[in-house]
């Protein structure tokens, strides 16, 4: 199976679909709204432009997406509150600015006293597998 890099919106759509599906499994009665939401998410997932790329046409891509989302959800379920805040900060910063924040920017956004404490938390997030550091030691999200 090849290495896939999925766009953020595709990862988020799969995550949302998984959560709605799980809620329907737990509560099958009175589910008109969740069922409509599930249909919308399935349509959004199926029509995503990623599937038209060479990587998206790979037969293993859809399985890899589901596996990646499951791994991320499992890893994120073990994060501390501080790590969740830092990860949320990184995600929103990348969405807004198109690049990851510096450690000082994270410290300011999350309300930590120093970039050193952010450095420690980033190392923990890398170890948990929810982010990685690229060759220049810049934060890279796992999608």
C-alpha cells in the first residue's frame, strides 16, 4: 500500500462520517436528521476532488483514508487537554495561514508561559503520532 497524503477537508469529512455513523449505531430510533447528515457526508466524501488525482485513483486510497482517520482518532483520544489545545491551535493556524505556527505563536495562542513548554508538548504530539516534524524541524500535520 502506497503512502497517501490526504487533504484536511477529506480527513475531516471521513471523521465526521465516522462519528455520525457511530451515533446512529448507538441510537437507531428518531434518526432522520443524522441519516440525512450521513447521506450528505457520504456524497461529499465520494465527490471529493482528491479521488480524481493519481493518488486518489489508487485502489488502496480509500482503505488508507479510513485507516489513517482511525489511527488519528485513537492517538488523539490519549492526548492531554494541553496537547489537544496545542493541536487545535496548529490546525486552525494552518487553515487560516497556510503554514504551521512557530512555537512562540503557539505559546501565545494557547496561553503557555514559554516556547520551551510548547517544544516539550510538540515532542509528545510527535511521539503520539498526530503530527510530525519535517526536515527543517517545522511542524507538519499528518494529512
